[in-house]
C-alpha cells in the first residue's frame, strides 16, 4: 500500500462466468436480499454459489457458528472459484477465527470481499495466510440498488482487472 492507494495486483482477476462463493459469517439477510445479491452477480455475468441453508433461523447470526464456519470452509476449499464474497457483515465473523486456526491454510488463495465486521476475517487472511483481501461493499448492499453507480463501477473494475489502482486522493 501507498498513501491513499489500494493495489489490486496480487489476486486473480475475475472473468465472465467465474463462480462466486457467497458466505454469511455475521448477521442474517432476508430471502429478498439473498435473491437480490444473486441477481446482482448474474448481472455481472458471474455464477453465484449460495448454499441452500446459508441463512437459518438464529437469535443473532445467519446460522450457528459451526454452520457459518462450515460454509466458509467449503468456500475456501472449492477448487473451482477464486473469490469469496460476504453477503452481510455484523457481529459473528470474529467467532469463526478460532475455528480457522484449526484448519490448514488452503492450497489456493481466494480473494475475500466484504466490509464492516468482516474485517476480522480480512486481518486473519492477510496476517496468517498472506492473502490479499478487498474491503468493498457487501453483497446485500450491492444487490439493493441503493449504492452509487460509481461504487459499483469501481468495485467491478478492480475485481475484473480493468483498473489496478484506486487513488483515494482523487475521489
């Protein structure tokens, strides 16, 4: 990193038809938000992989700690994808860190995308595994249609390798 600049050169950029593993390490999303996120990824010509029981009734999170970790572990192990995009943030991702410590670092690096409480996963992946991550809007927000078009375009350009640098001094 340089002051005000995010470099994106250390991940495999997306191409049309790529699979996106969708996880929900924190709070739950509504079925409508999940569907909007799916449609958003399809709009970008990506193939969303959203586990059928990703969101289950729970008093606080999208699912139990074990289930949320299981979905994350499956996404990490998937050989046919290069990105894991979080559906929603909120408290809960930090509860998965001790479980991550129990598995071996995956052979293949994945790009983690998310923000908010997902930051605990960003820090883990960066510090423990040396992976690149991208602090960017969550899928429930991207699918909402409420984000400025500029944010969507900047995110798409970074992920697809159309741009290598975002200079925050020019924003």
